[in-house]
C-alpha cells in the first residue's frame, strides 16, 4: 500500500471514532439502580418485578443549557430476542424543564405470563428552547431532539 492510502484510512478511522456522543452506562446487576447519562439528558431508574409486571421508577435530569420543552419518555420492555412485550409513554412532566433540574417518573409494564423480560428500551423526545415564552401559542418551529438506548432491568 502506498503512504497516501494508509494516511487516508487512518484519517477515516480517526473521524469515525469521534462521530458519536459518549454515553455513560453503569455495570450494576439486574433490578439494581441504573443510570445512563448523555450530553443532554440523564435518566436514572430502578426496576422491580412484581408477578407479571415490571415497576420502573426514576428521574430524568436536564443537562442542556436551555429548557427542555414537552419532554416525553417512552419505556419498552423487551425479551431476549428484542421483541417488545410492553410499553408506555410518559408525558406528565412540566412543560419547561430548566437546566440542571430533574423530574421523577414511575410506570408499570405488564407482560405476558409465558414471556421472560430481558431488558428495557428507553426513548425520549423534547424541544430545546432558550427560555419559556411569555405566553404559549402556536408552534415556534423548534426541531425535536431525541435519544434512545437499551439497558438492563
């Protein structure tokens, strides 16, 4: 191989290594407290099994400079093959979540008797605004932001 090809390959590898945001995952066992932190949002939770239901309780924290508007959190329960057993979306957050503030959430995910849950899939969406407007009306045209990750129970 000539030197230009080697440099091009190395440059490509360096650029792709920096193309994704780093997420901090914990290494706790199932049904222990867990947390995942991204550049914008941190989600911490603990899951408890009760018969054929998984109870999930936790907090969502804003790590952005601006306000998170219309935050929605979706939690899905998956089996070991990735099939969705149950899911729920939570929209019961304040309209504007300030920077460095957190809000609690809780939900119950019922799953079929003959299935075994393996992990959770979290997804969140929000709109980023610099400050809450004096009044709310119409769509101000902000682009929705979103994130998703799979995590242990």
